[in-house]
């Protein structure tokens, strides 16, 4: 019986639910990343590092809420905080103490966060950071890197997937992309030429600090430092999109992890304890463009207008305060990073033992796979790699099916760890990975 045949048999109830879902949602899903062939699994509950499908199958989870659950599923501290708050109210339509406590924790943890503004999501946060950069500098061009993802607002549909001159979505007018320049990653000479030609019109450079697609294509050693210097020399704002890396790599995010200061940073996911919510941080001089002031420069038509019904809503604030209080200890990041290193070593050993060409790699508590690739052992090797190594569909779907059959759920190209994954979880995952490689090798999917 093939992997797909086994998958259809074992997850039959999920198949039934999916058949109903396609009559309700486009392609039966509510997030593009949850689409898979021949159908996705349906989960009914989760606890710690595990979740259970509607068929009762127990899975070790490396989706961790799309990277937002640093304390795993249903952590008692977060459950208690949200349960207490929901009984007090979900939306006051007013200021509240929890938003202040949440903002103060962000200021305490994030380097350079003199001011904080909460948003409803990570996409809203990057939209705000880009607009702030333009408002502060009076310039129009935003530079982003091929393969880097910054949400789904119009401007950031540029350069996400190859071919990079085609936006990642239909329905985007050309004018929305006119002032967005897509640059190749890891090419400092290219940026130096671009800045020399158009530097007086470049407002900011936005990037994922670990590299495109949450580190799939890492930055080579020295690139970020050189980019920081180039931005400082030309008055261009450096924007770290820390929607995924924030409070994950370290309590202070990528700025602390890489010991490098950005001008603006965007956050979501871990920030709100796995609930909805985002934020932008930066120096008062920039962030106060949002402020109501008598200063003519920022008054009326000079002010950054920012409404948002669910900004800093009490439930997200309660979860965010509970999460960041734990993050502040440093233990969640330390544990997750160490466990990820152990997992990557185990994956690479499995590649060798099964005899499949490929490798595992990652940064902090995030891991990826390079199926069919050799010669990439250090960050410097990625300078020669085409941006965003996409795992082909003929590998991604069978890989995920087989991993699910073997009791592990992760994306088709990697996953995120939490602080509550145990040594038992890791060893079972490595065992499942080796078995999956063997199954796919036997079917001729991997070689």
C-alpha cells in the first residue's frame, strides 16, 4: 500500500470533514499554508507538544501555532490568564491596565523599543513599519529581499516566490508595487550600487533577520552588519520583521540574538501568546509620528492615522503578558534552541543512515530541510544558493503524509519548536523522520 493510500485510510474522518469544507471555504481551508493533498488532517484538541486528530491519532507537533506557541499548547499559565480575562470582558472599547503591562514588557525586552504600538496582526505591523519609514524619511522606495515574506498587503506581494517579478497574488495593481524594489539576498555589491543610484529616495529596507521564509535562505556571515552600516550611512531605516523571530530566538528577539540594532521592528505570534495581535517598536522620534501633538510637522495631515478595532484587545493582552513574563526568564528560548540543535543533528544522521541525499539546518528553534542538495554545511554556502529553496510538490505532500502516519506533524519544509518539547518527543521525531525517509525512498520519491 502506498503512502497516500495509507494516509487516506488512517485519516478517513478528516477526509469526510474536508469534503464538507470545500463547500464552505475556497479549497476547503482558511489559511493557504494549511492546504495539502489529498486533504489536510483535522485536529480536535492539543496539549503541550502534542495534538490529537479527529481520528484520535496522537501527533508530536512542530507547527506550534505557526510558530507562535513558545510554551506549547494550552499552557496552564496562559489558560489561566485568558480564562480570568474572558470573564471580565473581551473588548472594552477603552484603554486598560493589561495593555500598559503588555507594552511595558515589550519595551523592557526589545532593544531600542522606546515606543510600542499594537496592531491586530503581523501583516498590519509590517504595513505600519513601511508607512512609518516613508513618513519619517520623506522618501518613497522600500527595498525587500527575494523570498522574504512580510504579510499579504499589496506592497509586500512583491518578490515572495519565483519568478520574483510576479506578485504572489492576483488583484494587486502595478502601482502598489511601483516603489518596492526586490533585491537578491546576500549580495552586498548589488545593494551598494542601488543605494548609490537611488539612495536619496530609499526610505527603508525590510527583511526577515534569519533569512527568507523564516530562515530557509539564511544571510551569510557579515551581511547584516554590512547592511546596517550601509543604512546608517545613507539615512535609510533598517526594519526587522520579527513576526516569527521576535521573543523566539532570544527574549530580545533577533536584535539580541545577532547583537545588531534595527531602526524599527515588527512583532506578532509569540508576542500575543498565540492569540491575535501584532506590534511595531522603535525610537520615540519615529514612533511619535503616531502621536497627537501640537508640532506642526506631525499635526493633522502630518500625523500617522492608525485605528484598529482589535488593537491590544484584553484577551490578547492577557495572553501576551503571561507569555512575555515567561519569555523574560530566558528559559523558553534557551530550551527550544537547544532542542532544535539536537533535532537537526538527529535528522542529519538519519539522512546518512537511510542513504537519502539532503540535509537539515536551522537557526535558533526553527529547522528546515534541503532535500536532494549537498555541499551546504555552513551559512557562507548559501551565498551561491538560489533564493528560497522550494521543496517540490512531489516531495512535500508525500513527506508530510508519511510524517503524519508516523506520528509527527510539521510543515513540508520544516517546523518550530516550543520550550515544552521533551527528549522523548525529539527521539520519537527523529525515529519517525528516519522511517519516513525509508518509506519515500522505497516509493522512489527520494533518492
